C-alpha cells in the first residue's frame, strides 16, 4: 500500500515538473491524500512549493496550497513542530478574506484557530473560531461547525470554564448529528461525561477569581469579534448602497433621455399630422383619414397647380408615377391586367389612388368634373360588364 502511495506521489511530482503548470486540479487530487495519509501529502505539497515556477503560480493556487499544508500538518499532529504555520495560514487568510466567494474562508479561520491553539494562544484561537462561525455563514458546513465547537470546548475546559465547555461540546454533538457523524457524536458524548466529572471534582470556590477573569476575557473577545463583524457588515452595506445609488442614477438618466426622445418624436409626429391635416383640408379631401398614398412634395405640387388652374405636365406625371411606384410597385400592372386603358383613363386612376377629389382632377387634367365622373363610370362598366357606379370604380382602384 505504501509502495503504491509513493508511486502516486512520484507520478504527481513528475507531472507537475513536466508541465510546469500550477492548476487547482493538482491540489484537489492531493486533498484526499491529506485525509488518508497526511505525511505523504506534506511531502507532495513541499515538492510543489520547491518547484522553480512556484513563485509565479496564481495567488489562488498558493492560498489553497498553504491551507492544505496546514491542514495536513494538523492531521499529522505536526503544527507545533513547524515554524512556517503562521506564515502559511496568514497567506491563506489574506487571500480568502479578499475572495470569500471561493468558499474556503471558514475553513481557513478554523485552521488558523488550530495553529493558535497549538501555540497556546487560546484567546486568539477563540477569535479565529468565532470568525469562522460568523464571517462565512454561506459556505460553512455542519461538519466544520462540529469541529469548531469541539475545539472551543477544549479551550474553555483548559481554562476550567466547565459550564461553557459543556455548552460547546453539546453544540459539537448536535452538528455531528446533523452531519450523520456517528464517531464524532460518540467522542463528544465521552468528552461531555469527562467534563461533567471534572466539574464535580474541581473546587470551584478556590478558583472562582481565575474563572471570573477567564469569563471576562472570553466575553470581551466575543464582543470584539461581533463589533468587527458589525463594522465589516456596515462597510459592506454602504458599498452596496453606493453601488445601488449609482445604478439608480444611471437608470434615471437613461430613462430621462428616453422620455426626452419620446417627447421630441411625439411633437414631431403631432406637427406632421397637423400639417398633413391642414394640407388635406386645403385640397378639399373629405376622406383624408383613408388616404393610401401621401407625399408632401407631390401634394404641394398638386395644390399649386389647382390654385393656379394649371394642368399637370409630362415631367410632373413622371414624378408622380415614380413616387407612386415606391409605395405601390405593381399598381400599373394590376390595373392593365383588367383592361387596356387609355393614357387619360390611367391618369384618372392614379389620381384616385392618391385620394384626389374629382373637382381637383378636372383642373389637373384640363377637363370638366362631369367628364371625370363619366370616365370613372365607363371604366367600371368596361371591367365589370356594365355593373356599378363611379364610386364603385374608386373602391376598386383603392383595393389594388
């Protein structure tokens, strides 16, 4: 088994050396080794750190490498023997406090607490454990909570704060149950029995002053941690509010621009409608709302000719046919498909399509209004075998 393990470590080291690539997958492969064989994991992690390209590895890689190294040392009971644990866990804390979204902040605080505990600094250890519980509530697991409360219970026990130690161990047993950790539950139950026995054997009166001082320190420590958390939360809320206010301002400006554009367009459309209506009224178009073809330049041209009593010239008809063809490209073909009309008859049909009344047609074509009416009726009768009136012909033209 050991031979296979060493082969695995050697293969991993060769892979890294050949590729000179520091990817998180490499560390994820070592994570299982930390749990099963911490000594071997420490060797593999040291080999990684000794590679020539390690200094150029991504910060995320270095932070997780440091965390795994401390974790392996803790599993292998080597925290007291190493002088590098403070710098390693400090590197991990600095990175994960800046990147809590990666999900390792609570675990990092836990192992920072383990380092402090092994260095006999119970107060700082409690501060780290409290931070693990309070700062990363999103990613902390039931298993990690059980470990944290168990370690806090040991610190309280070391300071002969038996009541507090029992509370912590009871919480540890609760989270072991949440995690279905039967071994952890059994160990917590045994620890609770030992604490209760020690509490009964201890002379509480002789150590009351010491306990009071310890309790005061613990309460002060918890208050400090909560105060830091509140300050951090207030800072975070202020940052979020500033960001939200900037978004609101940007959205407001954008909305104001859109409203201004909408108002300008509405005014322009309104002016065009008023101008069109006025022109229709001047032209005497009673059914202006149903006009199918409108061109401001052409309408002005027709209005001018009507006022001057001048008939349209050949170039005017060329312009009219061009503009009409843009809106109704197949109008002429559809019309001549029903009958072979004369040029005069075709021009009457064009003016009908434009919504020009017979009174104006007579001026533009230099003929009488009665001739216009008769021509419309004759075209209706030619196409529909003698059935219909001049107005029926207008409806037919408008349908093309």
